[in-house]
């Protein structure tokens, strides 16, 4: 970013994806101003410039003219910041793929595990109503506005498969994930080792905006998983905690500094992970835990998206709805700790097909697959993954995020351009 521009991030403290981007900005020492989202901001700023009424949104503002452009979606925002500022990204064929795959699973699926702790908890209802309201207003007004927002947001979660039937399985998987993450953090500071990655920012967003913020889950999570809480604070970029940005380890005499070393990136494990394209075994296990059931969502979503596109009367470009009609549902599967299968129905949300396209474009290109598949074989479910990829690539479509929204284009029409 040139000195003539500044950043403003429209979001909310309780927004998982806002917290994801905020941590990225802070850890990379990029100055920005927070803008609280409200009805006026949505009407005057977001909706005229973005395809969806969603946060976070990054404004790139010309300091002199005050003209701005807007980028929506946490992944697109981080892509822009990484490219604009020449920031480091995860290196290594397998490691880069693992990072993007985990980001997709966490952002599209794991947020439901955290949301399971937000709804139907009467003890925190007043807190949530005030938090989701406009807290620049008096308490009662803010709470009333927040209740309306909660009804709108909370009413959608059953359509995504978060129901009383699936609550046990979501809780079981969250417990298991936190146990694996605690074990992992005994050796490594971050998900892929000593280097912060997008997967870390995704986990931080979910936990800092939900699990370690809302009153009902906080006591349970902080008491049982203090190592994870320390990790979440470390990734925030603001905590005075070992491994956090700008926290140093000091040795001194009475009047002289002897050594002053950064603590970020100091792991107790294999320091050659980054240079040898290795992935921690515990990271592989966490991926396997979530991927198993996520594939039962991704596969039908891809197939139903292809069916939707093929019914578009020969159009070369189609705007895909964020969510399909309620009568277009499919069944997915969750597993509890004891291996019991729980089946539930949910609507099609095609955003994950765009995330799949990003992976195919960046870290699962044909020349990369032989190496990546070695790791997928360790994770398991490689054939299921490859079948999904094959179905999408054979469809003749690709998906991009544009100012119009999620847009699918026929590959044949693109080749003529």
C-alpha cells in the first residue's frame, strides 16, 4: 500500500471472520482502523460496493480524495494484503496445500462446531443480545436491536445442519479437536510448526470471537484447554505471551542486556519442517478428523452446483446463489466419539466450490498432485477428495469471486477470449 492510502476494516468483535483478518493485519504490522458495522454502513458502503451483505470488508481509502475501493471475504482480503505488501506465504508443495485445505474446512465447516456453543444457551442471552446490537445506543435499545439480529442469524443455522440431532456430534468433534490441538501445541507454536499460516488465523477467528469470548463456553474451554487459550492469544498479535509478536526472551546483567531474542517461531519440535516440506503428525490427525465428515458436505455441494449450472440454458456465465432454495437439500454425516453416525439434512451453500477452485488454481495443480497426494494418503479419504476434484474439473466450469458475486464461467468461453 502506498503512503497515500489507508485501510479501514468494517466488521464486528463477535464476527469470526473479522477477527481472522484483524489478527493477520496486526501480526504483519499493517496499520488499519476498525469500523463497526451497522445498518447505515451496510446500506451506504457495503451493499453498493459488494455482492453480499456480509462482513468483514476492507476499505482502501485515498487519504487525500477520500475515495475508496472495497474488498469482501476474509480470504480475498488476505490474498490482497499478501500480494500488495509482499508478505511471506507458506512454502512447500504439501504444506501450502495443507494450509489452504484446512482454511476451507475451518471456514466452511468448523465454524458450526463453535456456533453450537452460541445458540440455545439461556445464561448468555442478554450478553448476546447486547453484543449483536448497536452498543453505541442505550442498553435497552441495543439489546432489542440485537435480539432481531440474533433471530435472523440463529434462524439460519438449522438449515446448515446444526440441530438438536447433530449437537452431540459437533460437541464430540470439538472436544477431540481441542485435545489434539493441545497435544500439538506441546511441540509447535502454530498449526504447521513455527510459521503462522491461514489455518492459524481461521482457528483464531473462530475461537476468539466465539469459544473464548461468549460467556457460556468460555469457562469450560479456558478451564479445560488453557494451552489452546494461550495459542489463541498468541495468534491475536497483541498478547504478552510466549511466542506472540514482539514478545522477547531477555537475558541481562544488572546494567547490560546480554541477549534479546524473539519468542515467536521457537518450537520444541523439528526445526526443519519448513525447509523439508513436512507437516506435523498431529496436524495430519486434526485434518483427518474434520475432513472425514466435511467431504459428505463438499461432494453433494459440488454435484448439485454442477447440476444447477448445467440447467442454465446454455449460458456462458452464471451468478451462483449464495444458498440454494430450501427444497434443494441433501443429507450429510457426522461421527461421534464412539463412532456412531448422525445424519442430517442441510441446504446447498456453494461458497465452498469457490474455495475448492482457489485450491485447484494455487496448490493442487496437476504438476503438484503427485507430491500432495502423498500427504493426503496419510490423512485418508484421498479417493473421495480426488473424485470431487475430478467431477468439478470435468464439469467444464470454473468459479471466481467478482463484484457481481460468485460467478461461474464455462471454460470453453474463457478459452476464446
